[in-house]
């Protein structure tokens, strides 16, 4: 049986040629659009598909990775926005901390603890006491603050495999928070009727290495990037050595603490306002010796973030990049509608966080 050849009419040839021209024009327009987008600072990435949740917490890990804790669990995305791993657990009040290659999430008031690294290795545990806070160290070690029957709180230190390596129980004051340094020195913040105390422990001794006491309310304790300890109150930032002896302080001078960030290669950045609700803020960068490195006034501060030697400040619809001396480097206008947060990934690269996704931009 002979094969029948299909004959194409002249009209069909013209139609095919026209279709080909349209396809070429479409490709050219797409190339031009992408070139214009690149010139405007938009970087093409895989979409960050965030779990839908009323409560979300975000933390930037090494290499520009993003950890997201929500009511549905813990997610980690790589620097291109691709999902590395997702652990689905229910967390009514998620809390998150990240350091180095590791992230830890917990359900505050619950018993669920989830840890994950940049390779996607994940471990989920159910603790016996209600969790109050979690702190991650760069090598995957964790300090978990939780309730303990018969005590006013306890701190458990886990290694990277979640083996228990240290426990401390508080019989006098309530445990508020903890911080674990890279060399596994533990700092514990407690609150009682007499004020606040910061206790310091090493993993090779049950006796404390030292403690610092204050009659004021303290809200946070953290290790700076160069291994110094800082305690933050509503009135000042106090710097301590590894025996909890005060070495320096920065008093707020009657201003209210609106926001702060501990990133930035050993520096702490404070946003201080005359009003508790924010507005015009005095930005201050401090080194671990308590010395002011930079200071300036910025209108309508929404948030501050830091990475390396740069600080990102969001003021409404404007993102501004500063150096450590708070000298203006460059800025970018954004559409403020829907932007929940802005994080600095690395030099000039900013992650804009929306309800269900993220976008990377260059400033």
C-alpha cells in the first residue's frame, strides 16, 4: 500500500512562516525582559514555596540557606530557593534558631523539637517537659530550655546527634533563655524576684564558671561572632567575659529598644526609639568592647538585619544597605504590600519574604 504524502498549500506555508516569526519574536522579547529584570536587580530563582501558617519564623543559615519554621513544620531552602528538606510536624507556637549549617525549631509550650542541617538530615524528638526556648551552636549542638517538675526550669545540652551531654536545673529562678557558644560554653538567663541572673557553665564541670546579677529585667543573652557574651535589657546592653564579669556596657539613655540584630562579624546593631512603637530610630553598631562603631538617625525603621560587614535597614518601602560604620552604601525601593520580612543573604543580596513565597533582589 502506497504511502500518501500530505500536500501543504501556499496558505499553510504562509501560516507556518508567520507562526515561526511570532515564536522568534516571543523568544527575543523574553530575553529582553530577563535582561531588563537583571539590570533592575531581580535574580531568577526557583520559587520558595512556604508552608501556609499564621505564625512563621525565619533564619538565614550559612551559604544563603533559609530556614522557615511554621505551624506545619520546618523547611530549609538552598541559596537558589529550592527546597532541601521539609519535616511536617504540628507546632502551635513555633520558635527557630539557626547557626552555621544547622537549624533547630521547637513548639513553645509543647514538647516537639526538630533539627535539620543544610544537607537535609533531620531529627524529630518529643521531650518530657514543655519547651521554653532553643538555641543552636554552629556545629549542631543545642541548648534547650524547658520546664522540669519540681524545678523552675532546666537547660539540656544536646550534641549534633541529639545525645544529652549536659543538664542544669534551676531551683530558685525561672529560666528564660540560653545561649551556646561554638566551644560549648553555656550561658543561661534566669529571672526572679530580685531581678535577672546570667549563669555560665562549661561542659566539663557541674559548677558554674561565674554568674552576673542585675536588678533589671533582661530579655536575651547571646554570644557574639567573636566569642564574647552579651546580655540585653530594656535599658542597656551588657558585655561579659567567660566568668560572667562585666567588661563593658552601652546604656540606652532613656530610649526604648525597638529592634536589634546580633549578626555582622562580632557587632551588635541596635534600633533605639523615643517611642515603644518605633518610628524615627537611632541606629547604633557596637563591638564586643562596648565601643560605638557607627551611629545615625533613620526615619520610620521597620526592621534591621545584618550579614558579614553590612547592615540592612527597612524603612517602609525603602531598603538601605549600610556598612558597619552606618554609612549609606545604596538603597532600593520595594512594594511594601505583602512583604513580611527582609533578610540580608550576602553582600547586596536581599531576601524579601511574603506570606507564601520569597524573592531575591540585588540592592
